[in-house]
């Protein structure tokens, strides 16, 4: 069957059978996806057994809650970011902190702090390195933004995220920080570890077939929001991680790998109330103004606790 015949067949299934009110956008997308899938089956000579194996794989992936992990693993979440970057370029919006993927592990409702927050609950303080991270939120004109919200979340030393990992206290390593009158934020935490897809999970099952690993470098996620500014979804990677530029989720970007400094000066250690060296990161966020569709917030299902 040639592509023209397939287009007619798909249209007969999706469009010609309609006998009630139609959501034109849903119809348009369904028609395109169905016809493209039919063409792939024809062009690649996908057998019925292969087809149903694929259907079962996707069904199990959904049932195990891994679709939001598979999507970045296939590069689709990064692709959406590339399209958003291109849309902003066409709109004349240049500069700003690079966006990168949200990932599947955000949880709404983290405790809110003003200016400074401690993220960790102290349970891993003797096992890892204390981290202080600070910076300023700026507009695209370089003006500090007071009362901006910096939402931050990251994994613990075992690569787990609170709420999803029942062994952690609720909202461990998660906070919403309101910037002070000078647009500054700061938090204390621990230097996070990288992590991998569940080795027996659905995502890793496909990655293995593709000859790929499922590792992520150590990183810290952020949402940054402020009145009149476009919401920024981004993350910084911990410099020196072996998977820094080999992230299975394709989230590593230039401009998102700040220097991490190890502080050994006794005076600075005492000033922080510590008895051993710690790490420090400085990172400023530069927001873009809200401008129509180019900077629209992403609507997607998110967990709340």
C-alpha cells in the first residue's frame, strides 16, 4: 500500500466516520499520528507480532508509571525544549538562562521560605558533602527581581526523590524560596548524587535494546517564576560528574554547569556553623519577559502532596 492510499484509509477511519461534534485539533493530531504509524508499519514491514509486542510494552510502561521517564529517555522532552527555544528566537527573545527538561519528579506544595532555606533533613549530613548554593534572579534587563519564587528539588545520596521514595521524610530536598528585596536566594543542602533508570524497568528495557545506558549526572532542578516574567524550567548539573555530557535524558546544556567550589578555609567553615569543608555554588537566574505563545507555561500532570 502506498502513502497516498494510507492517507485515504486513515482519513476514512478518523474523519469520514464522524457523526457528531468534533474537536478539530484532536482530530487533526489523531489523523496525523495514525497515518504516520500506518506508514511506518508499511515501510518497515512491521509484523503483527511486533506490533502487539510494542502495544504491550507501552501498556506496561504506563501501568508502571514510567511514561514520563521514557519520554526524556527518547529525547522527546528535549525536542520540546528545542522547539520552545526556536519559538523564542523567532519572537526576538534572546539571552536568559537556558531552559532544560523538567523530568517526572516534581511535587507541588513544598514548604516556602524567604531568602534562605535548608533543603535536607539532616539524615545524610554525615555521609555526603554539605552544599551551599546562592545567587540572584534578574530580569532580561539585568534588574534584580524581589519576591521571585525559586522552587528547587533534587535527589538524595541514593538517587531517590522524596514523596516518590517512601524512605525519605516528606519534602526532603524540596523547597520554594522567595527571593529577598535584592532578588537573592540561598539554600543549604547536600551535594546530590546521579542516578539511573530502574535496571529492571520498562525504560531501561528499551534502552538496552538500543545499546544505551540509563544514567543521569548529578543535578538540581528549578522552577523560577516572577510577575511579568516567563516561567523558567531548568536544572544545573554538578561539574565533574562522569555522565555530565552523557545524560540519558539529554538535559545537559552549556550555561547550566556552574563551578562547584570546595571551601576549606577554617574561618568560612566556622561562619557556616560546620566542622568540616563544604561545597559552594553560585548561580544567577536570568528570566525572559512573558510574550505570548513563545513563553507559555507547560501544562502537564504533576504530583502534589
